[in-house]
């Protein structure tokens, strides 16, 4: 018998997202499952430090405060809640949810998923070490009657594919259907990025349209197809562009690997089915890789920074002076910081009407294993220059104490080495099989490019007039997804934006490995820039440590665009 579509909504894209989102999703329209994504690479480091202070913590406390307002509402409406807010301590969070439910008098059944923690002797020195689990444990909890399921580190898309597998009764090898749910989950996982948030063409819709975008939901069908939409009357918009942007976000090639299935992003099609409704069809799936990805964090040392304000004339000379003075101070000190990084941002304008717009910013970032080396010594050296440096000397804020920073790295572990366990509402611990059917992850051969546009007149203009982009981070690497909105623009983009051209437009990438992946079904190119972010966002080594603005920088660069596209 054909099952009705499953309506899965998202109420959190990160730890710190809009607090009222859970209530908005529960009251805005019909739902079957409400998911919440609270974990990211940086979040795992934050939770790891929380756990050092109090071993009973390690989970997203905000989730409990949200449930205090919404648990009864979800129960009354028959909405299941699935969230990875358990972080490093899903069992602790499950106990806290039960205690909360008892205090509120809400009779919900709570389950959790564990086994992702692979720390200890295997990864000595790691603050956190967690494998990305799939959705099978979540499905087992829901099959056992759970109303609330909390997990630790699962793949973000598993929050959707797990409930879909439970609802439709999909077998573990229903790869096409699972892949469709994984793709839908990837679109939902970052919340309002699917409904107009952070969207390249937001200005076309006006500021009011994206002032407070609603959160997305997916209507998932038994064959694995899905419609991405949002509750009626909420802000933002859903169109092929917003879905394309999110599909490209933090992905790489045509194969999007997960613990349960590898989804082929080169097989799907997007169709604007109606206002705020985009259908995803045709996703093909393959067996998952033989290993599971794991995320490791560790404390990397200490950092400090000072931002000098350079106003008016002779900006370059002023920057050179203060750099020389600080370098001299480092040489005189007992120990020099292990890493010293200078960055001059020319935010100044000639003949400026305000002092702020007449000023540039010179940013000094220092890092070292020793807190004292980058602590008071750096602050003191900067302050001592106050009356003996460049004219107009001042800083944006007094130098502070050294702050610890973290490092993220990816690792891979054999599937059989990870004990994936669903802890059911009655306390039964049900092991989740790792699965024997796997497929080594290889790159897909490059697809044929479209015929180039015929020669014609061009105009020098920003790339972003004809192409959208979204960028993000994966550890120390960055990705930039670029898409065209018309077939003719795709014919031009596919030939114009080569790796060499990409490096030319973004000189910061010139000496790094850049890999281009072609996705013709999306009229898109996805560039992976290896090593741009150093040791990852937690290390905060770059001005934009998560590469969030990298795509917009690319769109702002001027190229020769065929006039027929403008």
C-alpha cells in the first residue's frame, strides 16, 4: 500500500539559530517530523570544552529551553522531534528531556542514538573524536514508538533520511529512495538558507521578502522524490535558485557520500512546481563507502589579535611603520609567537566624508602554544606604541588576553569499528548493523560540456550579474558552488570559469590545489580549494574562517560577459 508523503520540517540550522523557530514550525502548518541540526565542526569543539568543565554536559542546552516551550505543543499535534542536539552526550540529553517531560506532565517517549564517540586510545590528544552515523539508528527509535529522538554526531541529512526510512519501511539497500531523502535532508539542514537566506539574488526580491525567512520543510514521497517548500504565510521564498545554492553548499563532486548511501548529485532534476515549491526528482543512489568519516578536534594553542586603525594619507607607509615596530618588539621579547599574520584591509576612501570611511584596518593575528607569548606581551607591545608610532594611532579595541583556539581534522574509520546503537524508549539497546554492501568512492568522469556560445560583443561586468554562488568550509578546505540561471548563461559559464580563470579571479587561491566538478543538471560548477582555511574554522586563521564570503567575492570580480546575457 502506498504511504502518504512525509512532511519533515527543520527548526534549527546551527547551535544559536533562531530560538522561536521550533514554535513557528509547529504552529505554522501541518508537520509529521520536526528536525533540528545543532552540530558543526566548531560546535563540537565548543561542546568539548563544556564537557571539560562539567562531564555531565556536552549537549546543546538551547534545545532543552526550546522544548520547555514546545514539547507539549509537539505532543498535542502528533509531531515527532528528531535532533542531533545530543552532541557529545546524547544519553545525558535524553535523560534531561525525560526529566523535563515529567516536570511538564507531557507523556512522551524518548530515545537516543549513540556510538559515534570513537575517542580514547585510537586518537590520543583529541578533545573530541566522533564518527558520522547514518539514519538507521533514528529509524529504529521511531519504529519503536519514540516521540523524541536525540543523537550525537550523525550526518546532517540523516535527521531526514532516518524518519523517511521509518515512515516508508525502506530497506537498507533502497539506495535510490534513501538518496532522494538524503538530498532533501541536505537542502533542509541549514534552515533558512533554503528559503532565501544568504541567497545570491536576494536583492531581486526586496529586503522585506527576506527580512525574516521562514524555515523549510520537505514533502517526501515513497519513491524518494521530494518537494521543498515552507509554511504558507512565512517570509522568504523557495525557488530553483535557493535549492540549487543549498545543494552546492559544502559539497564537492557528483558523489555525495553518506553513512547509508552515496547520492548522485549529477542525476537529480529541479522543477519549480508552483510558488515556493521546488520538486527534486531522479536522484540515484549507490552503496555507501566502506569507511565512515570522523571529525576530530583538539586544542591547538592560544591566539590574540590587534586591529590598528590607519586614517587618511600614507596608508601603506603607516602600515609598514607599525609592522616594523611590532616586529622589533617581537625580536626583543623572550620568545617570538610561532605564527605572526598581518592583513591590511583597504577600507579607506579618498576625500572621505567621515573619519571611518577614511580609515583602513591593519589586523595582526598571533598564535602560539604558550598563552603568555601571545597574551600580555603582545598587548603591552601594541599599547606602548600609542605615542610613538604613525599619526592618528589607535586600535579598534584594547588588546585582550590570549584565547585558546581549536583545530579540526577529518579521519576515516572502518564501519565495523563503530558501534552504532539505538537506545529505545524502554531502554533496550539495539545494535545497528554496519552493512556489508559498500562501494569505494571514486570520482565520476567529467561530463561533456555544452556547446559554447557563438562569438559576439562582450561587456566588462561583475560575474554575479549572470551567476549565483554559495561557499563554505569543510575542515581546512573551502568550496565555492557557482550556478547559472539560464541555459545560455550555462553554456558561457562552463567554458569561461576554468580552474585557471578561478585562480586568476581569486588570487588567494593561486598557489593552492583547486578542483572543479561539473554538475550540468544544476547548470553548476563546484570548486574545492584545498588548504585555504588552514586548520579549520576553530583555528580562526583567516579573515573569513569559514569561507562564507568567498563566493560573493568571486561574483564581485569583473569579467568579459556576452552582452546577450546582460
